[in-house]
C-alpha cells in the first residue's frame, strides 16, 4: 500500500479489470491510489479548487499560479482519489472528483498534520498496540457532493485499512467558518451524543481551543444537526466515529475543526458487510456487532 516516493511521471491508462491499485467501485465511481505525478497533481488541484477557490482558505502551501494546494506532509502520505468513469476524460486522469490522503504510522516520522491542532500523543500512547492512520485533506468536487460519493470514498478507506492493517482512522473534520458561536449547537450535539470515551478523548491545543459543550447539551434535533454538518463529517458518524473533547479554530482554512476518531472494530455490521461486498476485503479481526446509532439512521 505504500506509494510514497513511487509516483511516476506519466499517468497510467485505466485498468481493464480490478487491480491492486483499485480500492473500490460503485457504479461509475472508482476509488484508487494515486500512482503517478499527474494523478497527485490532479488531487492537489481539486484541493485548491475546493479549499482555496471555493472556501477562500489561506493554506501556506497553496500555489495560486499553478492552482495547487500542497504541504510538507504530502510526500509522506498515500493519496486516495475518486474518479467518475462516466466522464469522457476519465482515462486521461482529468475526472478526479474526490480525494483524501492517508498517513499510516510508519510514515509519521515528522508527526501528523492534526498535531498542529490537537494533542494526539497521549491517545497514541494509550493505545500503542493499535495502528493509527491519519486521514486528511478530504474533499469532493461540487458536482459530486452526494452520499454515494462519500460512501464509495469510505469503501476505499475500508479497502486501504484491510490491506495496510489499520485499526483506527483519525483526522480533523471541519465546519465552515472559524466562528464557534455559529456552530455552538452542532458542537454541543457532537459533544453530548458522540463524544469520545475517556480513554479515547483528545483535547485541542493552545489559544485555538474551543469548548464544545453547551448550556443545553445535545438538545439540537438530530435532523437539524445532521443537516448542519458537512457530508464528510456525517460519513464519519455513520461508521460510529467519536469526536474529541474540544474543537479548534483554524484561521488559515477559516474553519472550526473537531478531531474525529473512527475505530474500525466499531463499524456497524451492515456497513461492514456492504464494504466487504464492494471491495472483496475484510479486516483480519472480526468487528464487534453494533448498529448505526438510531439518531443517524
């Protein structure tokens, strides 16, 4: 699964049949690892279009002339891309409609990106026997922001975890706008309903930390809370993920971030069964049978 440093200069033709590089397929949507420099640039270009052009973020690694968003962690990550094979430019590599990057533990010599916002070292130490993998820079093109795209991206993450022996995915999930009052009800809902157990709790760092609990607890209606969350965050919650104890205001990206922790052993059995059918892969250890929380169905 380790593609870092293995990108080639020319894009490969689309495979005629599933290969090791293809992680999942759902209709015309195909999830794979970026294997070429052109594919990585396409993912970084999508990141630019979503984060910088659309959301007006100011990440330090953005190249406005080339319209690419990159940072120092990219060379240490595997990059997962979603293609829409129904588009005529799919073979040429121009049909990338979703992307994220994953950093497994053996590639964390310089740490993880989320450590700039959250104190994750105690969490990793408490669960030293598990393999943690960070998921970051997740984005989907405006034309493909549907539950189906998020679902196939998660199937790709499932396949990656099965192949790389990942036990826990973690990373930041963002609410638009670095304004905690704007998101006070959603943050309180997350804290009350899906807050991490004490052994998995994580705190935000320094002056950017924001308390999530609110005076009315998680009183916001579940339907309204889910509508107020970005699709990627809803996708995390549907696999029984937890959130950290406090949020962080990211002024560079103009977002309010929460740390999400997804233990794959807690993935709902129905979701796991679908992932296994789509990918043909399963985790080496059986999951504990649990269901999607009632307020997320």
